[in-house]
C-alpha cells in the first residue's frame, strides 16, 4: 500500500482512502475560495486572535464527512485542535454537536465554508442512502451508486454512499467495462460488443469485470446465448419483465436493476429478486443536511 493511503474501518468493511486525491481536492477548493486572502477576516480580526467553534447539526440525518473535515482543518492550519464528538455514519438530530475546533480564528474562518459544504453534501447523500438501505433490509438487494456525480466531487460523494450503507459501483470509466445501449448500437450488436470487450482485455492484459445493459427480454436472450459477462444490467424493465428476467438468468450472472427507480418504488424493484439496484438519485439530486459552524 502506498504511503498516501490509509485504512478506514467502516461498517465492518475496510476501505482504502486515497489521501493524495483528498489533499489535492482540499488544496484546489481552498485556492478557489481564498484567492489572495480572506480579506474580511484580515481586516476585522487582529492577527493572532484565538477562538473556538462548534459544528452544530440543524437537521436529523446520518452524519458524514467528519474524517474529511479533520483533513481540511489540518491542511488549513495543523495547529488547530479538533475534538470529534460524533463519528461518520451515526444518526444525528437537531442540536447535536459533531465536533469542536479551537486555535487561530483566521484559520477557523478559512476552513469553515469548505468543511460545511463538504459535510452538508456528504451527510445528505449518506442520509438518503441510509433511508433506502433501510427499506431493503429484509431483502438480499444492495443499493449501488452511479457516475451521476458532481464533477470533482465523485470520490467524496461515493464515500458518503458507503457511509450511508450503500455499495459503490464502478468509480469511473477505467475500473470496469460497462457495455451500455450506445456501445451496443455502435458495436453492431450485443454479441459483437461482448466479443470485442473480451478480446480487448486479453490484448491489453487487463482484468476487469464486464457488465452489459439490456433493454428488453430479447436482448437478455442474446446475452445469455453469448455469455462472457459478469453482470447484467436490466434497464427500465417493468416489474413483470424484471421478475421474468431474474428467473431466466437463474443465478448465472449478477443482476442489477436500473432506470426510473425512486425511493417510493425501490422496495418493489428489490422484491423482483435482483442482486443490486443502481440509483443516480443517491448523488445527482440529493438535499444537503443543514448544519453550521458557530463561535462560542
């Protein structure tokens, strides 16, 4: 394991956080916000002023982003003292204090907005994910995120999905072959696309899973006839056709339902027997969890 990564133990699983990526994100975000100086703080607060602040939860939900907040405070000023009172993944309610920070007032004010922006969004994602995971607790179905993320924030948003109890799908275009409808159409059909993908992996000496999207039972029949994939994505299937598809696949491949799935109908999709359900709504339209950082 490279020196820029460390282990995070979360919900009994081990994830490796890419600290190099995290630190680059923090540097870029601070550069965007601070520019040549926080002139409001510099003009109103004497140099060397010390202060304290507490992060107050203003809405019930699932907390996420504490580990990231620690890295942000450290990047801004490594002499800041942060006391963590609540950990990532815990249920929080209005009035809870997640952490306190003390030290240079100027440093606290520089870190304030970046900490809040990240924690509010990550907590919103974790909260929504947790709600959906709870709806499926009596089924075998797991919830997946997608690539429908905010550019530049994908790593953080997928981290928040894990904190909420969901499962990460592929991170990007580089860590899985996912043959979707456009790929099939451009390749000249399902068989052509699968055959070409398998040859590519051999030629490039790569070991990646292959998933293929199908739009109907006819396309599913072609995939089952061709074989050579690890997972089948059943896109925009009716409940009746989804149940039929799961029966036809009969455990030979991992199954994933996608398309038009909401918090209101997700349980009915899971009842069809799929292994995974992917939901772009976990990240693309989530409401941030309200919180604030206040001096005391």
